[in-house]
């Protein structure tokens, strides 16, 4: 099953010719979730040949423009293209008023159902789940209310061995029980242990998105052990005071969080436009957490 993230924007507040501001696209078995939606996001979606009508959920971490200024354009493009499927939008409460005001000002009534869900909790909170994935939000520390997100696959059922089906006559009605881990007793009374009949399902995968935050060890329990962590790294360590003043993190701080949370891989982004050569940023982070990667617009990570 596909579980991957595509970086649509890797920069911070000011767009550059090389970096769009923040937006990530998570693909969970061809169901798409958009995380933040900066200016130009829908152009990036087209550029990287993503079927954006498959987007079912949009999550906005906070109301700084480099994380949501592209949202209204995307919502109205869905409308103009005749979208019928419902869309779920998560964000701070004021976002709903912003959307309603702009729709009213333009005389637009969306032709598809848009369901808005407010992010208000000060704790780790389940936002939604389906048969494939759970999505949680958690607060981070920034100058306005801001949230990180954790996406975790649900454990799949066990897989029945093909050779078993060739050698053991198992009624179709028993298959669901085997997938749930039960043993099988045939009509003669012979017991087949589940481990003989099935294989373990794949280990569930996880992705954490932490943007626009001060260094904050309180998030570690939420993201502990995740397969892929995205953590903002707006500055290098020599600009630590700037990071604190603007309530952002450095590359070294992002790497420290990754190390303490024991994640498998760290990707860093949300870089200040002052940085053109990313090698020093990467080396700084890898001095703490070697499995660190600098993201570029268009990068895709299979988790």
C-alpha cells in the first residue's frame, strides 16, 4: 500500500524561484491529504502531476500566510472544476470566518460539501480515522496557535499463505477469522496454528509534521519512534537568537528532537530565504542526527 509524502513547498515566509512556502501532500493508498496550503500550492500540484481531485482532507497548521494563502484559490478551483465529492478542512477556528468572508465577497456558493473542523485542543487529539490511517493533532509553540500532525497507518490483517490454500481445504467463511489471527480446526479435528496458515502483516508506518515551532521537547511523546519526521529548520545555530525571537527552530534543534524521539528519518525544511547553499545546514543537523535530509520542492519520500 502506498504511504508517501511529496514536498510541494520547502521554504518559509517569502517564496523564491527555487522554493515555494509550506505544503506537503500525503498519499495513503491513493487517498490524498494536503498539509498546509501556501501561495502557489495548486500550481505545484499540477507541476508534479498530482490528481488533486483525490484530495479528501486538508489540514492547516496555523494562520500565517505562508501556510494557508493558497487555500482559497484551491477551494474555488475545486468549485470551478465541478467537484462533487465532500472535502474535510481542519484549521484554527478563525479560518472558517476567513473562508466564509471571501466566499461571500465573491458571491460564491461552493457546489461541493465543505466540512470545517476547528483545531482548538491543547492536547494530543484524534482528528479522524478511516480503515487505513489515524490522524492526530498536537499543539506546538509559535506566535499564534499552531498544530503539528501525526499520521499513522492502522495495522493490516494477517495474510493467508498461498501454498496453504493449495494444500488445505479451508471454507471461505473461515478466512476472516484466519486474518484476525485465529487458529483453524478442520472437520477431522486437526488443529492448524494461525502461524502455519498466515504471515505477519507489514509494520504500520507513520509520518509526523512539525512546522513553525520553538524547540519543544513536549512533542517527543507524540512523535516517538515515527518512521519519518518533518521538522522545521528555519535557521542555523549561529542564528539561534533569531530563531527564539521569531519562535522558530534551528537545524540542530530539529535534529536534537529527532534524536530524542528516536525517529527513523528526519527531513528538514521551512528554510529562511537567506540560505542558498544548504550543505552547511545539512551538516549541522547530521552532526546530531545522521539520518537527516534537506528537502527540496518536488521531493517524494516513500515511507
